[in-house]
């Protein structure tokens, strides 16, 4: 990892993908933020509480799981960028309050 990458994510991918460019995490994080900002723009025009329609789908689950996964590894994306991502932050809160998600977190 690059010298300014600290915490549990430092060298996280080293054993998984040794060809990853150390500084690539910055570009990946910027790309992820741009995609979530794009989603925010779409959701401003929609009344749906879910990403892909009026019901929860695998898309909502995947976004939640990915953001929580990286938060647990020391990359609190929503805490860092939540002010730019109010809809996404609210989605994460709604998902975390679901009984099934609460049960899942009891086993982690």
C-alpha cells in the first residue's frame, strides 16, 4: 500500500492481488464516491427508499454490505462522505434497522 494508507486496509489486497498499484486505493475511493454522488442525484428525483425500485433488491444489500465491510476495515466511507451522501446514509441506516440485518450483525 502507499505510505499514506493506514489501518487494517494497509496491504489488505497484497496476498490477494500482488499486481495492484499501491496508490490505486485513492483512485478507487474517488471513483466510488463519484458513483454514490451519481446515485444521490438520481434519488433526489425519486421517492423510492431503495436503489432499484420500490422494493429491496440485491443491489441494496450489496451496497450496504460493501460499505459496512470497508467501514469494519477502517475505511468509514459514509462517516467521511455522509454530508455529500444523505440518501445513501439514510439507506445504510434503514438497512441496519432491519431485523434480519440486526440478527446478522449479532453473529459477526
